[in-house]
């Protein structure tokens, strides 16, 4: 089927790529790209040359019970990044609801042999932000459920031994910027301070290569989640599920996350970003 679009009051703001035709080493999974501001400025990147497996805005974890669902090389303790035949896929398996402002569907997180590691119910919703004509909000609700007979542990390069705060894996947004963006919270500024924090919200201010300036305001950390951010190497923000320690979803149980991103035209000040996070 044609990839569905999300719209806000008739304005298309995001395309949802359901079944990308990608090399399995790139971590095939549904993703949002391009995501745009209401004025039409693109704010996501996909398949960039520096990290080809970065796919717009998506859910992806590098270590899901030993399966790489992020893409790229796997970090191996004592060895470093290594190409392994451990890549799986996250696949769309059916719709619950399909509307211009709401996409509700079921997915399977699968190992290299196609066996289901996790089932997921995911809802993506786009809405206007009251009182902010230049902004809209993306809500992503995800419920991950482990099989009845098996605990599923989620890990990251950091939990597998990589130093330097590389605890990425979760809800990841690969942004696009003409130059390194600014990253901030209500009280912290810069990649070094923000990476690994658990602040209620994180804002990224950037100048797009196409279009004008924009601001993204992220909120919705779950219990134990941390912010993983990059600005110098590439522009990206992640709600990291296993930043410092692994996360286990016990057999037959579920973990629910609700992540929010305000997408605004213009490079907003800290006070305005905080107001968007409050909405």
C-alpha cells in the first residue's frame, strides 16, 4: 500500500514508511520521513552517508535479546564494533485504525530467522498545539510485549561495554541541520551536559539546509529512560531505553511508552520551548 501521511488541519506533516526495501544490515523498520514543520521545513534525515541505518524518526534498539534491530555494526564487549549476522526486522502486521491524524497498528520485532521477539501496539498521532500557530505535536505511544515463555532484555552499546555515553536505542530522531544544532533543557545546555540526563524535556534548535530555522521539543521519558543526544557528530535525539543498564521485559508482560515531540518553525528561546513541553 501507499505509505500513509499524517496531517494537521489539512497540512501534511509526515510520511510513514511502513515497509522500507532495505538491506537487513540497515535495520529495516517503519519510520517517519520526511517530517516537516507547518511551514514545510524538513526536520528529519534518512539513510545519511555517515550512518546509513539512521531512518528519520523511528523505534530501534541495537540489542534485543542478542538481535540487532538498530542496524550497522554491533558493539561487542572486548572487541568493539563488529559486523555480525545478527540483524533482524521490525515489521508492520496490521492496522487497528488509519486516519489522516492517527495511525494505530501492530508490529513484530523479529530475530534474523523471523521469530518474534516482541509484539508491539503503536499509535502515532499529529495535532495542533493550542496557542502556538507555528507548531504541531507528534504523540507516539508504544506498548512492547514479551512472549509468554521468555524474558526479553534490551541493551545498548553502552551496556555492552562501549564508553563515552553511547547508550542509544529506543525512540530515535535523526534530525537534519546545516550546522551543529543547539541542545538544551530547562537548566542544561550542550551535548556534554544533556547526554545521559533525565530532564523532563529536551529542545533542539537548528537551521535546516532546506527552509528556515526550527525547534524540536522532546518529552516523555519512561521509568529508567535517559536522553541520548548528539550535535557535533550528527544531529540526533533519542529516548534511550538502556542508557546505562539493560532493561528486561519479563515474560508475558508489557512496557508502555508515550513520547511527545513539538515541531516548531523558528529557533525558539528556552521559555517558549518549556511552554511547548507543558502542552
